[in-house]
């Protein structure tokens, strides 16, 4: 990967972070009016934003997934 490609992917990640709504940083619950931090919820939205931007920008050299089932891996 050359410097231009690296720069495009860095910009992709930065833009994806900017597109994650504050609603995904803290999740409102019945037990906490201020919300609680849930990494998985944030990450899945970040992955979604990255995938959307990848398609628009033609940066499809890799795929990001939430959690791959680890059973059967050696």
C-alpha cells in the first residue's frame, strides 16, 4: 500500500468517526438517565459508517465485520 492509499484509508476512518452520532456513545437505559457506554454499539455503528464510505469512495480492498464467530478457527 502506498502513501496515497494509506492517506485515503486514514481519511475514511476519520470521516466515519465524525459520522457516528452521539446517540451511539452513550445508550439511554431505564437504569441510567445519563446513559451507559457500550463499546459494541459504538463499534458496530462505526463499522457501518466505514462500509458506507468505502462503497462511495471505491475503497473495497478489505471488509470490516463486527464479530466473527471464533468456533472452528485453529
